[in-house]
C-alpha cells in the first residue's frame, strides 16, 4: 500500500484559499487518490477522489501532476467551519481497505 | 445523517467486560468496514465484510471479532476489555469493493473502559 506524507498542521484565515499537499512517492498504476475531512468526534467525510490531472466538485479541487507522486487538495475561500483534519489516502483498485495516515489539522482563523 | 447508523453512541464499561457495537450500513451498500480511532493511534482499520463474508483484516486484536448478518448489518464484539480499548469505533459502508468513490462513515460509538 502506498504510504502518504502530509503536513501535520496548517493555519489559514477566513476567505483564503488553502492548499494541502500530499506526497505518495510509491503510488502504483491502479491507485486512486482520495481525500477525507473529519470534524472532532465525527466520522470522516469523503471530499474528493482522482486518478490524474484535475478533479473539481462543489467542495474542493484536486490537482494531480503527471507523475502522480503527489497531489494537492485546494479549498477555495475557507470559513471557520472548514477547521478539521484532512486525510489523504491512496486506494489500490482491487483491495478492500483504506489506510488512514495522521492527516493535516487545518485551523481557520477569523 | 450519513445513512450509516451506529449504536450505541456512547458506552461505558469496566475492564474485563464484553461489549457489542452495531452498525447498519447505508441502504444498498454491501460492504461494511470497522475502524478504531484513539488519541494516540489515529484511525486504524480493523476489518471489512462484503455481503456477509470477511474480505480484509487490519490490526484487529484476537479479543475482537466481527460479523455481517444476512440483512447486512454488522456487529463488532470486543471482549476482555482493557483501558487501552477506550476509543471511538467507526463503521463505514460502500456499495461494493473496491470502494472507489469513497466510503460513508457513521457517527461512531464512543467506548470508555474504566
């Protein structure tokens, strides 16, 4: 399973764009990159998933360079309610489990 | 409401006891996953079932066991409980394995062992 590395914590201010980068150097051909958000005492919530290039939904964008060894989750114009832990995961097609890393604790300041 | 129901929400029990945590997956989902989250360990994958069959095992202790029933609900049994078993236990479900598109997590059961 590909191991991921992401910053332990980040601070940002309301209204700013936040970019969280995740490193997954040994990603395999069948692997997909997935991001989750978790608020305290709640279950993680799926944000976005991608394989290559760029994926965008109503919540975030995911940028994946051609070599796929890293990915960047972009949160546009964050608010205080975006304060949470964000997990980057690599899911191998054909396997059955997500392995969560330590995540990035994002704190949005007023 | 994510559609994944976990009961009970809170559980306090003594060391050495046995408890059962229950999970009802989202309607139509066949796969159920169990995770443990404690302060010092983060989210740890325990076990996964698909349509009643065990499909993957993670760091699940021998004192723990799980099963998925014909109606697709799942139970996680924790026995000979120790203080270190205190944690949030999450259940997640997905329509199929592998779970491209993401899992849906429940709100968890907070277990406190005293």
